[in-house]
C-alpha cells in the first residue's frame, strides 16, 4: 500500500498529499489512518471506505 495519496482536504479546501500514519488488520479488513501534513486533519479508512465528510 502507498505511503501517501492525494485527497481533497476539507480543512485546507484543496487537494493535498495525505500521509499514512498507521495501519492494522481487523476482522473488517485493513484499517488505515491518513493525515494532512499542512493542517493536521486526519481520517480513517477501512477496506477503502473512508470517514471523510461528504
């Protein structure tokens, strides 16, 4: 899995390169935490489903 990915950051209002800060395997699949290095905004992704605001 990649260590960074480009995502639209809701706090910055622009596309930023988020960095993977943690990952672990759960019974639901892989849980990955991502964080924006510019503002510190973070979100969680489990099996490709993220917690970013819609």
